[in-house]
C-alpha cells in the first residue's frame, strides 16, 4: 500500500510547481511538487490546483480536490474594489449569484505579472442594460482600461459566452482595470467574468490586433448583445472597430462563413431588392455600398471562394445564399459600425450570428 501511494506521488510530481506535505502520509514522503494547473470544482466552476494551505494563504476558496486528492481546487472570486494577481480569478457582481439593482460603480484591478502579456476574459454570465437608441451603452457599461494596445469597445446588454483578449504589454508594469457602471433600478444586472493570464510567447496568445480569437475548425461567432429582435432598436453596438480571428488549422485552406439561421445576419442598413414575383424584400450588399453604414469585413469573400471577391458585407443577407467563402489567410472577421444607428434602429437590426467552417486543402 505504501509503495502504491509513493508511486502516485511520483506520477504527479513535476519540476515546477509548489511544495506540499500530504497529511495522509506522515514520514513517508515529505515533499510533493505539482503544477498549478486549472481544475474543476464540484459545482462545475473552474479553479487552480494548489496545496490547501496555499489556497488559504492566498484567500481562495476550496471548491473540490485535484491532483489525485493531494491538491485543493482553489477558486478566486472577487468583486468591486478588489485586486488580483491570480490566474483563473473570477470577477462577479457583489451580490452574486443574485443580481444588482440601482446605481453603482464597480471596479477591479488586475495586476501585471512579469511574464504575463495578455489577458483573456470569458463572460460566463453577463447581463447589463440594453444599449440606447443610438447603440451606445449609456445606462450600463462594462469598460476595460489599459495603458497599452487598442481601445476596447464599451459593452452592455447580453454577452454570456463572449470573450475578449487584452494586451498587457511586455515591458509595462501597468495594471488593467475592469469597471461596471450601472444606472437606475429598472434592470437586474449580473456578471461572472473569468480572467485568464496568458504568458508571453505562449501558444495561447491571440495574434496582435485580434480582440477575439477562435481556435477550432468550426464555431459560431456572434456580435456583442446578439439576441432576439427589439422593435425600433438596434441590438448591436455603434462605434465598433475590432477583429475576430480564427486560427488556421493545419491543412485547411479556406473558410466558409454562413448565417447560423436564416435571419441571423442584419448588420448595416439593409437594401431593398426585387425578389421572385416582383415583391420587394430587404437584402444585403457588398463592397463600396457597405461603406455608407456598418459592415463585416471578410477578405476576398465570394460565393465559391474564387475570383477577387468582395471584402465588405452588410445589410440583411450575406451574399445571395447567406454564405461567403474566403481563401485569404489569416482567417479574420472585421467588425465595423459607425456612430449613426438611425437606420439600424428603424430596421430593428439584431447583429450577426455566423458559423464558420474551415475547409480542407484539395490537392
Ligand atoms: Ca450604423
């Protein structure tokens, strides 16, 4: 029995990590090391695998066991006024899991660690007030303040399932500040944002200029606050200027973008067009026509992925068949909206929910 336990301890041993003394084995093994890897707690939440004493020392909460019960799956939750330097920290609203009502400013600080270059925020839960008639987050807003990199959009509405990457810079020692400002008691707000710290030169880093980064052969990309139609309001936000990037998988040469459902693309003022039977319907446009309002950018996109294609797509349909193929690498979806949301609100535009599928190279 002692031999088996000793073997387990060696299996989970690792060169880097921390030192614990298993309580169950006095005198047999004095030192066990293991990496501080991600783990899942009994409630389904994620945490970091640490020695129990270390979890307590860093003011974490144990949500289960890990490393064959030698470690404690440690959760770091924090809220307004808090500061963190821990990976896998979760930023929640003060009354979480209950919601917030009223007017408040809630701010947390993420300290810069020497070897961390990027943050990834995963909005596991995110409900704030809807944008106003101009597509601006004037009632509630979620903001990221950073002293390096691009300006990130101010977010509001429903954004569960979304994520963003934030550059922290290599040399900088400046922290990143997240804040939620809420106004009025007509809305119940709730948020749970997981913060992942990504080391410099790590493969998990998003390429420069990519605020969103998708790493799978196929997935669904939605505009912020995408959801069911709200009469005389645009669901998507104005003043957007960001890029969602897709990692090119090995042996894949093209990408197909298609609407998740028949009506899941309405981004940029629609165009009237004649359909069968001389009925007028609202459709889409490409290229220069899209420069009048909001559009998504897909380089050299066309129905079958041949020819020069177009690089801007807008309106209430994505080309003729709600699908665009592009062979231009790297695979990117640029999202651009202007400050004028009048026509977008008049047409109750919802934004986009697009499925992408990478297409294998054909010899
Ligand atoms: Ca617009």
